[in-house]
C-alpha cells in the first residue's frame, strides 16, 4: 500500500532533548489530540490545533532543562498525566496544566532517562538506576557503563516489574529488583528503547532498540534468556535512531513502526507475512528528530506522524491532502478564511520586521555609548563523534539551533577528511606547520540556513592528539564556540563482547606500584568506548576489535598488574609506548614483559591481504580509465577490447566514486604493513628502518608469498 504524507509545521519551541514530546490521549471519540512538549529552557507547552493554528492549553515558566517527558496514570486507564524530569527533580502535571507532583530524587546529578508505569517511577543518571514506588525508594543498581535509556515491560502482561537499561557498552541490562538478571548484547550502542507494537507484543516481552549507528532490532526478553527476532541493518548509512513509536498510519489495522533519526530522516516500516519489517515511506527533515509519535492532531479523520526536531519545531507528516497549487491558466479562488490568514501573517511579518529594525538601532546606539557592554549571544551545539565500524572512520556531526556561518577544523594529529554526500558546505584547506604540531586546518563555509553539518574523519593508529572544531553561527555580534574531540592511540578499536581465542596472540604484561584507578585511566586514554568510571570489583576484562583490520585486543587489569593480548603486534607496540609514557608522567616504575608470537605476524598479513589486493586492483583500474575513454572516443567502438577492459569502461563511474571516497587508502595499508614490519623486529632489538624502501618495492609488485618471505628473511 502506497503512503502519501504531506508536511505541516505547527509550532516552534526552544531546543529539545530526546523523547520530550508526547500526544495526550483523545478526550472524545472523534476529537483531535493535544500535544505536550518540553524544551531545554525548562518550559512545558501543551497545545492543540484549531483551523490550522496552534492554540495553547497551558505553558509553564522557564526553569532547568527538560531532559525527558513521559505520560502516566493508573494501570488500565488513559495515560494522560504528564511527567517531566528536570535536573534531579521529577514534576507531574495534569492535562490542564495543574502541577500535582514535585519529587526531588536522591540523585546527585541530572536525570538522563525516565519511565513511568502506574505508581512506579524509574529514573537513571549516568551510571545509577533508581526505582521508586509512590515516591518511596525501592531498588537501586549501579551500571558499569553509561545508561542511555530505560523501559519496563508491561506489568499487566508479565506479572512482574522488569526494567531494561540501554547502556553505552552495547548491552541491554535486564534487571530484577536491584540485581542484574542477564545481559542482552546488541550490534551497536543502544540509544532508544520502546515496547514492540506499543504494548510489548502478545507476550509483553518484545522490545525494540535503536542504536547510534542506525540499526534497529527486535528482541524478546524472557525470564531466562533473550531471543533475537530480527534486525534492520543500516545499509543506506543513515543517522542514528533517536526515537521510535508504533501507529497504524496506513489504516490497514496493523501498527507500523515509526523511526526518527539524528540526520533528520523519518521512516515508516510495515510488516510482511513473516512479521519482518519492510520500508514503506521515508521523508527527510533538515534537523535531527528528537521525538516521534503517530496520532491525529491537525484535523479529525486524518492520521499523521508527529515529530519534534532539535531546534524545537513540531512538524507533522499528515494523510490530509494538500490543495493543489493553481497553474498559470487556473482561476484562483481563495476562501475568506485563507484570505484572513494571509492578511494576519502579513501584518505579523511587518510588525516583526519593524521590531527587528528598532532593536538593531537600539543596539547600535548602546554600542557607541561610553558605558556600552556587548552581550555575547549564547547558542546550543548538539554534537556527536562516533566510530563507524563499516568503513573505520569517525563521523563528526554538529547541529546548531541557528544557521551555521562557518566551521574551522584544526588537528594536532594527522587525519584524513573524507567526502560526505549530505554535506553541501564549501571546504578550503590552509597551509599547516607539521613541525609545530599542526597537521590540519580546514574551513567549511556553509550555505544559507544550514543548521546541521556532518563530516567524516579517518585517523592513524599510534598517533594521538586533539581535533578542535570552531563553530561560528550567523549571529551578531560574531561569536564562536570551540569543541574538542580526543583522537586516541588505538582510535580504530571498538568494544566487542566476543573474540576468537584461537588466534595466535602477542602479550604485554605490566606490573608496578599503581592503583586500579590509575591503570584504568591509562586504558581510557588509549582506547575508545571505555567508561570513565572505575569498574566495580578487583579486576576487569575488556575486549576490542579493530574496525579497519578486524584484529583483536584483550585487556585484563587490576591493581598493580595489567595484561594486554592482541594478534596484531603493532597494537601491543603502541600500548607499550603509550602506557610507559603515562607511567613516567606519574613517576611510577613499571616492570614490562612481553611475549611475541611469530605466527601472529603472518596471521595479520592474511587479514590485510584481501583489502590490499582490492585496493591495488582498484588503483590499477582507475589508472586505465582515461586511456580507455580516449580509445573509445577515437575508435567509436570498443567491441575489440578484451572483456576486462570493457568491464572497466562500463563501471568507470562507480570505480571513480569508490576511489574518491577512500583517499590515501592504499597508502594507509602500506603504512600498516610497514609498522608491522618495524614492530616485529623492534621487539627483537633490531632496527630495520633501512630495509623499508625494499619493503615498499615489494608492495608495489605485490605478491603475498614474496611479502611473507621478506618478513621471515629480514
């Protein structure tokens, strides 16, 4: 069934956080629903739509920013009570705006996630989960990594309180009371949780999760173990999932899956006969979607997908048909209501323009007075810096509540900037003094009304430092905000839960007079996705995978001792150098021992082989394209060419696009093989840098057997 939805903008509030907009249940059989939304100014706004205009029901005074908004009520009754979290406080409002609850939790930091089920209130700070019943403390749990979201299975179906935490370490933690029942491993960092079909499915145990890298999955949380039902992979490289809902927008009696992403994409998935999701509709907005819900808001009888964006726009994709714009030969007939609306908008626009001129003149006069004080405009920046496992690159996303004028990137570590199709900004590079630690200086000049910018960056393992982004919006007077992002020594590694213990590994062991907190801080400095908080217990083990080469790393450490194992000897070499420097800074003596496995080098070369072979073949084909095209123009017919050359001509555009998207890819592989060669002999106490030119010559005439023989003979 084809879906045809039309966009309508209703209202703009302040900057919004994730999951801060909901639709109140309809008060009558055929009445439209009211919208309630909280923003980062601390204002909760409830409004309805009459004759296409937003009519306020109530609006609270500003305060601390609203981090979550949920609806609640007695189990089995309409969920029409409004609960918000602001700072460490939870407040409750009726649908008319009367405050009936002000509950100050015992959390020492701001609430990050909130869920309400009957008299049960579930709150999460960064690492702490608290369960309250009738505002009395019930259960408590300390997570080993940051909590992004929380949900509870429906009590009326599962007959017990079962909270589930979405955590930063790619795990859903299923709780029972104050104890961990079990963990559910998911293929990405889970950012949002929702009940399947809005009610947990027939069993009440089915749960939808959305990850930061855009994957969506359905898992059944039973009392003993999880059952993974299906997963939607992010093949189109869309943004991360921030919000999920279910609603029958097609009108076929089956609820569709609605997804809002942080790149502004709205998706509607239907379900086939096997209950597998099928994409039915998609629409791109220009801002990240912080909340999404299906309902009927604008006009009775017309369903819509309602969204809230980062900058506070409440936008609907409605089934109501839009009137066709008249053509040049059509008689234009405008109703009196439309004429009055146009007249009111013109009057309002004139008043706004006059007010802007008056305020601008007032500011200029005060700026030239003797006691002038220039106020720097404050603006919010929503940023994300995550590692993409698909292409081993970092995605830097910057979103501002007003239009971006320019962005300056500066790095004290060598990095590559990759092309992004969605990015329409014009980039220019400035000369850098690498000797003084300045490796990149790039300026992005944005087009008008650009509020969101997405960049892709690829780093080199072993070289660590800081990437700085200077964001300048189109505001007067000119102002700028600086955001810093750490490029870690093992920047291309990401957390995983399962590794292959049968691989040949090299090991590094450190012993000395250091505390558990000190060695944990060193690991945090070296590898991404390690929680800042010191783990609970006497020791901890983390597993990592290199997203570029698929090599592995196992870190096990405790007070006074740390052991690191990897099938890539270069990873061990980087850790040895960095950890030694960090210990030296703190004047801690380390006893270092290592065990090098010769087989691991050949194993790593085998992992590199298919990537190197593909890149060499791609480079060879790209070199031939221009000559083959000239031959095609000269001869007019290329049937006499061998099939391989004809295939290159047919795929020329795709080959050039792939080559353009992977700048310096071949050089990067050459560098990794060179580092592997140097590191292998460094652990033997031999300096082989003089043999690097011979190694590069072998790589230019690549043969895996010759390369392996060179590694063995050198």
